C-alpha cells in the first residue's frame, strides 16, 4: 500500500522531471531563435555591403530628410 507521503514524493519527482524537460526545451528554442537572429544579421550585413555601405562603420553625421 502506498502512503500519502510516498504519493506526494512521487508527484514531486514527476513535477521536477517535467520542469527539467521543459527547461531543456526552452533553452533549445532560445538557442534556435538566437541562431536565426544571427543568420538574419549576416544577411542584412551582406545586403548593406551590396549597397556599398559598411555595416561596421560608425556614423555620427545625421542628415535631415
């Protein structure tokens, strides 16, 4: 027979396992988002270079429209 304490311990173990799995999934998703952003930034840099703009150059001159 299972005691109430054993039932609570089993439920707690299950919850902790679920939290650990959710954490892994969240971290994996965040890494995927990060990689996607980095790839997009590389594409934007290349587009800027194709237009003759150095994406790494700092500009302080702001022209009025």
